[in-house]
C-alpha cells in the first residue's frame, strides 16, 4: 500500500489545524487565568489555522484533479 502525496497533505493539514486548536485553547486558558502566553502560542494559533485549512483545500483540489483524470481515461 503506497501513501499518496494527497494523503500526506491531508494528514499534515489535520495535524497543523489540531495544533492550532490546542494553541487557541491554551491562549483562552491563559487569558482567563490572567497570564500571558508565550509568543509562539500566538504564532501557532494565528498561522496554524490558515496553513492547515489551506493544505486541506489543496487535498480536495488534488482529489478532484485525480478523479477527473481517472474519468477521462476510462
């Protein structure tokens, strides 16, 4: 069983988005505890969501392209 590049992109997008979600929850916990989180937590939350969702959209586009190629070849 080979792993397709599209599947790797989907997995990376999911992991990045999950890390960004954890970072956002960490920011909220720190906020309600009157503490200041490190700057890397903000970086992970602010850049993780767009990067993760962009990778997931790229997976969808690659899947559409692959299905069209298979449909045309049959």
